[in-house]
C-alpha cells in the first residue's frame, strides 16, 4: 500500500472553521490528491481521510488530506 499527504499552502486548523470562503481551497486539495493517484497509475481506488478534533483522531494542528491507495482497504476503517 501507499500513503501520501496533500496539504494546502494556506493553513486551515479545523474543517468546521473553514466556512464558505474555504470551499474552493478544500475542493482543490481533493482534486490534487486524485491527480496524484492518477499520476501514479493507481486505478483501483483510493481513500481520502480528514480527521477533526480529539475524538476524530486529529493529531496535527492543520488540515491535511492523507490519501491511502495501492491495496485493498477494509471497511469500516480503523
């Protein structure tokens, strides 16, 4: 499997604090993640994860998008 991170240049602390002004930024981060997966030729699927808050598993103080791919991923995650 493979894991990589996509992070916006503009720091975003919490997804819940983004509001309308951050929608295009967050959409762009997801599109860049998908472009990276396509560039790597991993066509069988991928998972993007956003953690928020302590109960959501957020351990880094800015939004980043982990992209997991390259192997079968189970459900439910974690």
